[in-house]
């Protein structure tokens, strides 16, 4: 694909957090993602921009969407893609992350994608390798590529994000998706709200540049977009909600609660979904309101743009 946007337009070594990005970098990546959204462009023969380059996917935590979409994105751009199954690698034999990094670096990858249960692991890896590192989710810290794909999904559907009122609802406390989205949506001019029970909201939420609500009726009022989050039970030590049934009653998105938002409000969810816990199937599967499948589709295009942009911006690797 001929890229009319010069590589120098992206000034970025790694994508570890939304704070790595300024507005021009964000616009650059979203514009490039938009081009890749056109399926004929994604699958065309002329876009083997990463031919001869190696992408290593390093997933220390389970993933369906993110890992597969990075794999597909890399392959569509012509890269050699290696996905490390951590359970079968030397990490299971006790190798430290830094030793793994040194081993991987010796293989001279051109791009490294990492998901890890510890917040900050991708940043540590980035100090030890000589290629761009992309954070595919670290602990409860950040998930910047998810936020970018969410922004692209909205921009593609609505034309622009400026002035949108977006409610992010549910288990904010354990959500790296929420942390990245709040920052990105704020930069892009949205009015962001967090809605959830006190037990699932971080203590410092009032310093995130958002409005905080504890009930769906007032939180969803006048919203253009509702982003639902999974109850991240695997990150909860102890009990944060009385029961899933009660949680759905107060915070699960159903028709009644959807009606609190604007009449044409759109619903998003990063997946995996717990149907009947944070969202009803009726809403999740309604093509008129749900962008959930579109988010997955957009994820591949957005990741193609991120891989392409970073590879182009760092032709000789990073120091
Ligand atoms: C999210 C994640 O892993 O942080 N999923 C994803 O990447 N699509 C959200 C979640 O696990 O609930």
C-alpha cells in the first residue's frame, strides 16, 4: 500500500501507555487504521509492508481477541509472526522476564508485542530489547491498543469523537481498558464518566478527569456511548460484589438501563463478555446498538496501523 502519510509523522519508539502519545501521533495512527479498515486494502497483495520482518507475540496471560488480532495483523502485513505459548516456553521452567527478553532480543525481532499480568512488565522489557515494544495489556495498568481500536470504532461510526459523552461502566478498579480509554477519550475531546459501585471504583478516580457516578440512571443520562466492562473476577482477592445476580440488577446493561442514555446511544464491550452479568444478550446481539463485533473487526485494522507505524518510524530498531 502506498502510504501517503510519511513515516516521520509518527514520532514513537514504543507503545506502552497512552501517555506515550501526543495528539498528532494519535491522529496519525487513527488515520492509518482507517485505511486498513477497508477490507480490500487489508487483504490486497500490495501491502506487504513488514515482509522480511519478525514480529514476536509474547502472551503471559490468556487472550483470544488481542493475540489473534496481532497475529493476523502481522501476517496481513507480510511479517514472520512467532507467537510464544508461555506455558510451553522456558518461563515455565523458571526463566525470568529479563532472561526471556535477552533470549528474544538475540533473535533480532523487529517488533515485540507483550501481555503480562504485572503492571509495568512491557516497560521493563522495552529497556532491554532493541526493537519497538507494544503493550497488549499489563496487569491493571494499561491496554493502549484497545483504547485506540475503540476510538477508531467510534470515529468510523460517528465521524468524530469531540464532544461525545461516554460512560465507562462496571469494574473500573481492575480494568486496564478503562485506564487507557479514559486518557485517550479525554485527549480526543470526549466527556468521560465512570459508573460503578464504590467497591469497583479506584480511590483516586476523581483525579482521572472524569465525572463519577454510582448508579446507572444518573450515570447514563444523556450519554452517546456506553462502554461496559467485564467483572474481572480473576483479579479480585475477596468479594467485591454481593452476587452476580445482584450486580446485574444494579449495573448490568439491559433495555431499561439503556433507555436512560440518548435514544441513539451505542454500546461497546472489549470482550470477553459475561452475558447476564454486566450485559444482557438482548443488547449485546442487537446490531442497531451494539458495536461489539465491529470492535473486533476494527482491532485487526488498528493493530496493522500500529505495527506499520512503529516499524516505519524505527527502521533501524530502537536504542
Ligand atoms: C480486556 C483485557 O484483557 O484487558 N480484553 C481484551 O483485551 N479484549 C478486557 C477483559 O479482559 O475484560
